């Protein structure tokens, strides 16, 4: 997938930084719910949820990116994305809005202390910059 300037993106927050996913990757956004742990799984796999009869794995991006001080609040959401024909939930601190970018720059080597390979690019808005997540890389690569 490449970044598209005229596409819409869902902007969300993680540890006070702004990130975005292209809206076509987002299946739905739900409130945080009880996640059933899966033993002997990757450390960032929070567990699984039952989404209307479908079992969906839930990834904790805080753990995935090594961000500390993670706490669930009433703003915490699970963004259910569709990637490689699979549904996967990602836990985010808050979903802000749907946005379009004025400009998209290539990602730097590091974004807020996270390896730049996890990002498609940096989107420029009137309010500042937003890091665009490369969802396949985050979900499937070590």
C-alpha cells in the first residue's frame, strides 16, 4: 500500500502522539471490552475478543512499540482493522477524527522513539504532523 494524498485517514492517539490509519483498512471502532488472554503468545498480543461471533485477536500497540505507562481509560478504543483478509483489533488511547492530509512526507528513521519502518509516512495537517501507520508491518513482522 502506498500513501494517498486524497484519501481519508482515521486519526488516533497513543501515548500523547498522533497516528493515523488509512480509512479503507479500518473495519470498525469499538469501545474497550474484556479481552481474553491467550497463553504462550507474543507479548504484545493482548488476547482475543468475540466480535459478533467472530474471534478477533487484539494487539496492544503500547506493548508492540515498547511504550510504558499504559492504562485503559474511558477513551480507550479497539480499532478493528482488516489486513490480509483477517480482522485484527488494535488498542489505542483515543480516536480523534477522520482527516485528510495537506501533504505527506516520507517517514524519518525514528518516529517518537519507534522504528520508522513501521510507518508509511508523516502526514501534514493544519494542526501539525501525524504519523501514518504501516499496518501490515506492525501486525505481521517481528
